[in-house]
C-alpha cells in the first residue's frame, strides 16, 4: 500500500483516481464493468469518477465525525476501496447497509511506520447500489477528521461533478 502524504490533500482532484487505481485495481475495473452494464441495459451513457466532496454534498476533503446516511440516486453505484488520512485521532470507519439497518464491518486505521499518516484495512470492499451509512469514529470529540474515502462513483454522464445522493 502506498504511503499517502499530506500534500495530496492540496491536489486531491488531480490524483485521487490514480491513487484509487493503485489501491484497488479490481475495484476500478468492477466499477467500469458496472457502468457498461447499466449503459447497455438502460441506454444511459455512464461514467466512472473518483469520489469527490461534491458527490456527497460536502465542501471539503474531510469526513464528518459520527453517522452519515447516503441515499444514492437512481443508476448510481458507489465503490469505496480505501481511506487516506493525516488525522491522528481517526480510529475507524464503520459501514452499514441502509440507515444502519445492517452492520457490515469496520475499516480500522493504523499508523504507517515512520510517518504520521494512517492507513486503513480496506477489505472487504463493499458495493452500494441504494443507501448506506458510514460512521467515522474519532478518539477525541470534533466535528470532522482530516481524512477522505478513496472510491469510485458510477453515474450517468449528465451527472458529472454533481451530487449523487438525494
């Protein structure tokens, strides 16, 4: 797994897709296959983008602490593959199906040797087609953690760079 440097936050829009491909080449090919499948079945031109704050109606590459419920729009899929973080207090990312209907698993973070960055255990890698909740666990009370989910969003081409949730 590559070491993720804090300067990456400054250039995240430019590098997040290539970083995600390095972390999970299967996740990217799975997202492409899903885009092709939807395009073929429904006749809607589809694309794959790296997850950006705008997709979840956020304004920055930081995750809110606590529960975040996401209800995806029609013909949208979300493929999370990992996390990059420079927040020493970020402990885990918990995943649930729906509005915490079914607990799936945790992605725990741990320090990377010699650096202050943390990496996350990224298996299993879920695929979300309707709604899900993720919970950001911080060891100290705060509103946000300096971390971001590396992942892919499959969406119609007409929704590029737009929110994918209701």
